[in-house]
C-alpha cells in the first residue's frame, strides 16, 4: 500500500559546554529535514531539495535566499531566539570552525532527510538522520580535541525536543510502516543516549493530511483523513516507545508532547489565530498546482503574515512563530541568556510584483 506522506524527525539538542573549565556556554545542535535546514542543502551541489531561489528568505535578513525553506524563520530559530541562544550555522557552511561550533553550535538538518536512510532518495543528495547523528559524533570528537576529554564529557544535555513532520511517500501498510519507523527511531535515540542525552522531550505529528500538497491531490480539496489517521497512529506509537525507553535506559527522562490538536485548530479555525488562509500556499505558480517549490516566477499572496503555509509543504514565518510559542509554553522553556534579545518577527510588507 502506498502512503502519501512519511514522518520525519527534528531533534534540537542544547549542550552546556565548559569552554574554560568552569564557564558554561549553552549552544544548540539541530537535526532534521527542510523544516529546520538553514543551508546545508545549498552546499550539496547535486541535491534537488533546496531553497536557493527567490522568494525563499524574503522576510529574513537581507531578503535573499539563505537555505531556509520558508519566507522567514524556522521554529528552531524562534525557540532559540526566545531562549537567548545563538543561531547555529549549517554544518556545511564554509565559515564553520572549531571556535564557531563552541560559540554557536551546529545545524545538521537537511531538506529531504528522514528517519529512514532511504527517505528522499529521489532528491539525490541529503543527510539522513543516521548521517546527521554520525556528523554529530564527529563534532563531539572535535570538541574533545579542542577543550579536552574531561571538559567535553562534562557537557550537560539541558534538554532535547523532537517533533514529527511530514512529506513524500512509502510503500507499506500503515501498521508495518509505523513499526519500521519505531524500530529505526528507537535505535537512533539509543545512539543519542549513548552520547549523553538524558532528558528528551518529544512532539508528535500534526495533521499532515492538511498541508496544501495533500489537499490539492485530493478529489475534494479537503484534508486527507487517511493521512491524518496515520499521524495519530504515529503519535500513539511514539508515546509508547518513549515511555518504554524512559524505563529501560539509565537516567533517561523521555516525555512526549502531542501537538496534533493545536495545529489542527490553527488549520480548522485560522481566523481564531489571526490567519486568513490555511489551505493553500502563499507562494504558488498561479493555477498550476502542485508547484512543489517556490520560484522567481511564482505569485505571492498579498499579506504573508495571514497565510499558515508558505509553499505546498512548509509553514510560513507567522505559523512557525505560533507553533514555537506553543512549544515553549508546553515545555516551560526558560531564557538561557537574557542578554540576547529575541529576533523580531518580520515586518508585514506587501508582496513584490514578480514582473516588476
């Protein structure tokens, strides 16, 4: 049976690094897919999953494409900003150095990557979650060589969060697909536990059958309930897995946060949250849908802050901010460095004329 979507994992690990033996610098190490990629795929020259063209990044910095698959910030950007943490650069950023890693952390996320190594193979190049974890292991070795084994091994995993997201397709029935994902995810979390992760907070999938791509591929234009039921099943299995791992792994405290209902509420009742559209992308190619990606010839909506979705797959900056705020509230995240003020949301500006 062919499933129209497959879940991915995004992991954000915060480490306190004792760079001089006693002062602790808290930085982020981020894993995931296009929802948290900040530019790795820009440097994977053969990757078909990239955000290198306008209008990606229009509401971020200088407004030019920066590798983020949205018009502005990712959820990880916003959570880190509000906690007063530096934004970690992409692992493949040419400016990355030992000192940059110690001061800012690293982002390994890659558009098209997933829990399974075979996920996103048609994108040619991407980092799977296993590959990202392997890169993190290499970063740990680098940190040890820079500040010494004792200081590196005293790093404190302050907390982690995971969230399931959506994309693409697999040939499984629902039950065997979920089982396969859980077996793989369990192995990956055990690997991270072996690297020191003890407190881990997990978020479930949202209603992935309601992203614009899924709607446009349905006969009615509505949400694909079969896909949404898959998300609910994934959440139940992931919650059970985390309970089991918390009991089985030494000093592990793994908790699950189900955000399906809140995301579903935003999509079902957009006006309640200040949105005007929750069923189509802000950036589209006119009536040619699905366009799959945003390109210079695309037409932009008049007010990007009023759209839940930026393109066929990815949320807008405004939606990411709402989700980030909900996650912060649910998990009780505290500001780590009050001297670092959060980056403001992008100003609401009229969309440019692609022909202008």
